[in-house]
C-alpha cells in the first residue's frame, strides 16, 4: 500500500482488511483490493496486468519518478505521443505507468500499443 501512496502522492481515506480507498485533492479516487497471492500474471490471464495513472503536473510526475528510483522500482522515463511516461514496477512486479500530461479520454479512440508489450 505504501508503494501506491508514495508513488501517486495519495492518502488512504478508508481501509479494510483486504481493501483500501486512496484519494487526494483533485485526483480521482483509487481502490486497491488484495486477493490471493501476488503472482505475476501473463497477458490474457485474469487480474491486474498494469496500472496507468495521470500526474496532475510536471512536478508531480518528477516526484513519482524520484520515488520509483528511491525504491529501486524505476524502469524508464520516455517521451512520446504528446506526453512523458514514467514506468516502474510495484512490489508484486506489476508495471505501473504515470503519464503527464494525462491522456484526454474524450479524444482517445484507440488503445495505446504499449499495453500489449508485456
């Protein structure tokens, strides 16, 4: 849990034994729920295969990158498609991507090819 609160800069606003609600300022809330052991999942299998989040500012993106590096979880930082993406791995090895500026979902018409790279 601390991984996501640190990397995304969010606070736990509610918590139960297997779930937590994270929130902060202008962010959309994020619900994390633990089920079973945290084995890596192959593409096409059931379960979380990656997490993507939009940073609220360039400073927020830079902070997330610093936290990932401090945790030795940073994979790469790359520009592309009109935004910069910082990629890391959570404690279960699940890819986590933070983008800035965020994707305008009202304009998105195609899935980004990167989601099939794992």
